[in-house]
């Protein structure tokens, strides 16, 4: 597997106008300890990145639209040949914002919707009116010809909503729907008891597999659910068909489930380079090292890329190269990112044989 940076999430602010229950960066409207960096510094980081690679860059947060220079940053990246995207909660989107998105060259926008109704979504986002804001944003994106995807974060409190949110994403004209299985980091640590059970997790991913086979109108993909690709291989083999995994034009096209520190990473507002958006352990800092140096030489990234390091069931699993287990979830639950995926119920063949021998 070639370890080339294909996709970078870039936290350009930790400020946010919402206070969502699962927020990985514990964002809120006033953040004293993690101030925004300057526009000049943003340009420097872009120059550093393009000196090494040409990844997709997603301007994220917090809420990136709270930065007055967000479109200056986007245009600078666009002019340098990067495919610039943006992730928003949708509540600040207006006609003028859409016009600036297009002028700055933003290619696609991700929009968060966690429930098919105001009651469910607003509860998840801790803000009345959040659902209406997202639906309004989707309408404005359609009006202005801006492609958008829907991201849905799933816990026990909204897992029954999954088919309905999927249907809603299609109805409002999304290019794609991403079903995010929660990783408990940031404020998400406070809802550890709301994580979906192993059994329900497997059932949901089975549902997604069957749904995806017949889906023709919208691109769909489970996210932070690497063992979905184990299910894909299992079911395809059983059914005697070749399953074609469709990917978005701005996606990584990765050959396995967890690609943290392998094809993707996050640069946070403090300049730390993290394996992914949900993995709160830095591989280095872009203020102190070049992006290339961090990507190629950090101990953390090297460990994540060596599958022989993985422990527990993941270390014994025949699907290690197509799944890999969520490294961020292992870190959140066990405090060790090389441990097994804590929400996978599959027993590898090697371990099943050992049980038979003992009997």
C-alpha cells in the first residue's frame, strides 16, 4: 500500500455557533486557549503542503464560516491547484455565502444532518433551529449549483433514524450521504454510554451493504466504520459477485477501512498534524516541522502503517488489510491505538481455530 496524503481536514477555527453533543474538538463560540491563526499563516501552510503533495483539503472547524477570511484561504488553495472543500453545520449559509463559495473555487460542501426531524437533529446539536438551518442551506446549495454531501453522526439516541436520514438526503438533492459511526473524542467522551452496541453496529452495516447494492441515485459510504469493508468482502464472496466500491471524486479511494495517517490526516487550529479528525494524538506540528517531514518520518504514522503492530483480534484478523479497525476508537476506548477495534463482533479464523483446539 502506498502511503500518500490524499485528503486533509484542516481545522481553521475551533469556534462554533453550536455546541453539539459529540463534537470532537469541544467547540463553542468563545475558545480562549486555541486562537485562530492568521491569514498569512494559512497561506504558509498551503505552500508547505503543495511543496509535497496535492491532496483534497477540507476547511473545517468548529464552524469555518465564522472566519472572515475563510474564502481568502479557499481561493489561495484553489489558485495553487488544490481541490478545496468546506464542512459546515449549515446555519450560517446565505445567498452571499454561496456566491463567495463559488468565487473562491470551493468544489463541494459537507453539511451535517443527524435526524430526519427538527426534534431529533436539534437535540443532537444542542440548538433549536439547527435543523431548519441545515435544510435551508441545502436548498441554497441547490439554488446556486453547489454540490453538497450529508454527514450524519450516529449514536443510540438517533440510530433508529438512519433509514429516514438516508431518505431525506436523497430528497434534498445531496450528491452523497456519509453515515458516521461516532468515535468518542472531545465532547464525545461524555456520551460513551451512547455508543452503538457491537451487535447493532453489525446489523446497521449489513443494512448499509444491502442498501448500497441497489442504490443508483446517490453515493453512500459508512465512515469511521472500517469493518464495513470486511462485511463487503464476506457478502460478495458468499453471493458470488464482485462488489464495486464507489467513491466520491474528492474522496481518497482508499483500499481499506481505516486510513488514518495512511491516506488522510487532520491539521488542527494549533498546527498539530493528527492521523484523522477523531484521533487526538499529534504526529508533529506544522509550525515546527514541514508537512513532508511529519508525514514521512513521524513515529506515530509509521506505527499505524505497520499492520504487524496491531494487537488483539485485529492483529490476528485475515481482513486486516481491508479493514484495519478504527485506530481512533481503539485509542479512545483502550488508550492504545494499536489495540483491536472495540466495536467489532467478528472472530478471526485464527482465533476460532484456537477455541476448537482447546475444546
